[in-house]
C-alpha cells in the first residue's frame, strides 16, 4: 500500500532498443509475453491470503506488541523499506515494518517523479569506462520495465526531448541515446528518434527557437519493544543514526545532498512531452516535465545537513527558473510568481564501508552487515527499490540463517493493478455519476480500488456530478478520498495533503484552502477534539509554509521590498487606490473594498475579502496601506508575484467604474479580458 502511494503520479522514463521500426511490433509482443509469464509465475509462487479490508492501526500496534518474535523487522517506511517488507513477506517470513512518520514521508515522496535508467550515468560509464556505472543503468532499466508491468495504473511512458543548439551535438547525443537504447535490450519501450527544428517546435512550442538545430526524443519511464531475528536499516538519510544505535564507533557513511523541485502552471510544457537539459550552467541535469496537469522542474544537487524537514531555498528556486528560461522561447515569460509549490528532498549518497576506499561515493546501493547482524541498505535510486530490497533480503537470509526461498517480486502486481484497465474510469462515470476528470484521477491513483473510494463519495445535490464533492474546485481530489486515506493509516492532515493526495506538492494555496474541510472530515472519523483540530490545522499550515515553499513566496513581498515603478506608474496606481480610499486615509479595509464592489454589483463574502487583503497586508494590521499596494504592484511588474487576487480585483473594479465616468476622464484600459478574482493558481 505504501508503495502505491509512493509511485502515484510517476512518469516512467525509458528507451527503446537499437532496432528498426519494422522490428518494433515483434519486440513489443515479446515484451508483453515475458511480462505475462512473469506475472503468472509471481502469482503462482506467492501463496498468501490477502484480505480486502486493511487491519486497523490499533490492530497493527497490538500485533507488534503481542508477537513474540518476527523474522524480519524493517526500520523505515519509504520506497526501499516498503520494498524490503514486501520482499520478505513473499518469502513467507514473519515481517514487521516501523516508520516514525508516514509512509514515504521523506525522500521517497520528493523525487523527480521519473522511473528512469539514468542517461547521465551511462555517459559517465562510457567516458570513464566505468563498469559499475554501466551495471547500475542496466539494473535500473530492468526495474523500470518491471514497474511498468506491475503498476500500469500508476506509471506511463513519457517521451523526453533533448533540444540541440549546436550541429556537432546532434551526432554526439544521438549516439549516446542510441547506446542507451541498446543497453535496454529486450526491455526497450520505444526507439529514440531525431526531430527536425520544425517538428521539435511543433511538439514543444514553448521552446526557444533561436539557433535551434533539432532535437532527440527518448523514453524513460519507539513505545514498546519489537523483537526480531533480523533488523533491516532502511532509513535513507538517517542511516547513520541507526548504525550508531547499533555501535557508537560506526563511522558515518551518508553524505546527504539536497534536491529542490518546483511546480509551475501546466501551460509551461506540452501535456505529453518532457524536456531534458543535459548540461546546465553548473554541470547539473535539469528535467522539465508534465506532472498531474502541472509542470515540474528540477533538480538541484547541493550538500546539506540531515533534517526530517528540508526547506527549499530561494537561491535553488531561482537557479531552476534561470535554467528553464534558457530553453524556453522569449515569448514565454518565466516568472518567479508562477511557482505554485517548491520542495527539497535529501538524497542519501553513501560511501561503502565494505570498500578499502571509504571516502569515495558509492554510485550504486550498498548492503552492509554489522558485527551484531544489523542489515543496512543505503544509497541506490528510487527506480531500483525492488532490486535493492531483493539484494537486502538475500543478504539478511544468509547472514541470519532464515528459512526462506528466493525473491518472488519480479512480476508481482502492486495494489490496485489487478482490476485496472485503461477504460475503467468510464464505468466510474456511468455507475456512480462522477465527473470524468475525477473518475480518471481515481482510476489512475487507486486502480481497482477506485470503486471503494467512489462508494464512499457523497451526493452533491446537483444535477451533475451526482456524487463526488471536490476539496478544491481546480483539482479532482474529492472528500471521500480523505475517508479512504484514514483506512490507509493517514493520521494527520499533512498525511492527506502531502501523500494521500498531492495537493501540497501541486499548489500550496489550494492545499491551504482545502485544509479546513480535510480537518473536519478527519476529526469526525477519528473523534478529534476541537483543540486537536486546531493543532492539526496549524501543523499543516506550518508544513506548507516551510517545506512546500510558502515561506519563499512570502519573502517575495515584504514591507522592505524595493519599489521599482516609474512616476507614471505610481500616478496610475494612486488613482486606482483612491477609487477605494475615498476618504484619503492612506489605507483601505475590507469595508472600503466591499463598498466599491457593491457599487458595480459584485458581491464577495466577508471571510474571502479578509483573505484577499491579508495576502497584501504585510504588517498584519488589518488594512492595506498605499505603500503596501505599491510594493505589490512592483512585485507583479517584476514577475515575483502573479495572479494576486487584490491586484486583479482592483483593476477589474476600476475598469467597471471608468465606464460610468465621462469619456475624457477615463483611464486607458488594457484590452485584454479581465481575469476572474477567484484564486487562479497563485504562486509561491
């Protein structure tokens, strides 16, 4: 179950074989046949009784206390730890997993959302004749193929475009990508190919045209004691903390690196094409990908301290934006204010304690057995979680003489995959009366379990949709998902906005708007007191503020922000401000705004108006002063703030008021259509 949530919304990055198109059909059929055989073999070998209803959290805790001894205890509920637990269970080992927070709450939920072999690793393998790098790519390509087969509802092919701006780079990169195809071998997905400049711009119209030669496209897809014969340390960046509990003399092997990602509106990229910048200004690789109808860009790679709550830094956000600007057309203004969410994940790079050279970074994962028998799995890649788990359990079984067979997880379908079909969303629409977008979301998130979520959905009282009340208007997440999340051990509001849905990762303002309803639903289901509900709301807002980029957004507009407006612009905005500040007080309040809106027959409730002004009320005194308004408009001009509700509302109201004034007194108006004052996405 944890793995399903970790994988949700992931695009599989892959590549085809070095074959002609006429051979692709046979190759595809071969892959399908091999996948079917793997699934049949896995199902036949795994003789386990799965129940439809998950045991409650209390039942799980009781089992942990009551069981005299487990065969395997896995510490860490991320992708690797969950993979280890699954591998152990399929070997008929009595298994327990403990996690101090939520499943995949650390690095596993903060990836680039790609299942890929690693083009850059293959480049290093060739240039440096590094066999270890080659084998890492080979392993990742195998795991990518397996994951596409065992979780078809969660993964999908995504073509990645590599734009070329120098003629000599075309044969160079083409040869490299074709080798990537060759390494994929029988597990190829689609063959890479070259695009002309015209075709590249047709598929990715936002691309910078100047000097574009062409493009290459490839495909990637604590509280009581728990006793166990074997303990597996799968704690990612916190690997050394557990190793030192085992033996204080153990040296540190983890060298953490921070990777920051940003989410910007979906119009920055086509729906079905990603982009790869193979050589940024500082040598790093940047992906630019469509994700959940938004666009995700990242990642950075900088040394960092280990913390359970990493925070995206402004310099990293701006680095990514700068690199994005380098590849997009000058017609596309890349604005800081368009960043809807930003997060940082800690990549646990490790040195190998088994190696004589303990200072060099291990490019692949390592499995280490301590003198006391602690099994540590560290390093590796998100894509290869399954093979990492297999290697770990192989080592654990051998070191502790556990009675277990071989791994059976290749081809073993993940939760929800069994009853999923590409068209099952149609049944959800027809049988339950869900919106098409909501039905598609449920099918791709829960697979065959989507029907359970649909059954929980409440009647809307509208003609259409019949059921399925959205948490926020612009995203397909519905209220029944919160109820279902509790069944899947969601204990906090953060669990829901960050990992049972992806609202916190997609748009922090939308997530904040949904929080009160989420807390109400959880409070009712979990019998929370009013105090607990307030605490949950506060904690979730803190999470959005610090870990999802809201803090960085707020720092774009402060009471010390520089005003860079021309005298003419200041005069124009003064006139606009005075249409609301009729008494020349030097500030406006919700009463002033409400009065103007009523005069043009626009009505907004008091709570919403308070929220709108609070976004600009920098000193939080309950009013917006003229200087604060100028700071806002200056930030809008510089692209630091976008889609601000007060700015749009005042401009729209001014234009309506001008229509009633004599022609000679009217302000020149922007001929573009006014934007609704409803929150249109905002920015952080």
